[in-house]
C-alpha cells in the first residue's frame, strides 16, 4: 500500500487529534489546511455529540465530514445530515430500567439537539473549553427512549464498569453496539453502528476504497474504522484492549505532541 494513494484521512478527537487542553493545536490546524489544499479529504470521527464536534471542526477552519456519536450521525462538509441511526427504543428503555436504581452511575443520552445527564459532572468544562457545549440534567425515571443517538454510562471505578459491560453485552448483544470508550465510560449505539460503518458510507459516496484511507484512533470505539482503513494508526496512549485486538497496526506518538499532524506531515505532505 502506497501513501501516494491516500484519498482521505479520518481522525478521532479525544486522545487523538486534540491536545491535552481539548483543543486543536496550531501545528495540527496548519497541517489540516495543507491536507485540504492537496485535495485529500478530512473526516472527524468521534463519540462526541454533533453540536460539540461541529464547533471543534469549525475551529480548524477546514471543511470536513463529521461522524459523531460513534457513527450514529454523519454530516457532510456543509453540515447536511446524510445518515442517522438511533438506538432501538426497547434497548434504551431496558438499559434505563436496569440502571435506574444504581445511584453510583451517571447515565447520559445524546438526543438530536441535547446531551442529557442524570448527575452533575464536576469537570465537564475542561472537555468543552471553547464551545461551551454542556449537559442538561434529567431524571432516570423520566428518560426519553426515542431519538437517542447514543447512550453512555459513566462510573469512576473501571472494575465496576467492566462488570456492568458484561451484563449489558449479555442482555443486548446483537441488538446494540457496546464499547468501553475509556475505562470509566461505556457507550451504546444501535446494532451495526460504528465509526467504520459510517466511514464506509462516506467512501461509497465518493467512490473510494477504504484501503486508500488513513485512520487515527485510541479507543475501542475506533476499532472498526482502524480495521477497515488501509492505514489504521493507534495512539501511544491507546487502550491496551485496542492494541491487543490490532497487534499488527502501527502505534504512533501521543496526542499531547500532536502526533497525528506529525505523521501526516511525514508521510503525506
């Protein structure tokens, strides 16, 4: 596979493209601008809500597709919605019922225009320093079940959440995609929904082959897009579970050092 055949670059945000202060660094912005000038598509693929990801993409001043909520939404470079897939209503209802009496977890729902959270977060501002995107509190007993792009469960104890992951997979495998995006955050999207599946939709739109795509990620919700792309690069701080699943994929530097931009500069520009 030749770097010269690359048609598009796709990158996760947190732990990948963004620096430690949750912004796109100046070196990365410059790199993405040059990438655009060379007619190579850029695609953001994130678990974040569309409204949040759009602000981050716009701060780079580069046209880009947005794959958000782990593939549940795709917006084109002009912010037109071209794909959406919600979590099955029964799955949302049953997971919410399963967790409604567990006061130790925080339940999050991404609806079309909002992020709903069952408890306050102490440090949410640091993840959204410029957009100001934030949650609205809701009662788990009154959780909406329709138009949910993504459901996530947060818990400070990784072991506790790992046990919960097994329980949810046991009950809903085949009816939903379930990821530990971090050791303390479990995410649920519709069955068959992933960043990789969304990337395939974009590639087909442009009559591209995914073997001519370069992807960067760090977590299990990046697994499919890293598997499906011709070049799937894993960040140095990537989840051990991800690195174990993809032992042949190259591991690059750290997001704090803008390693995605460095790799693009070295191999594509």
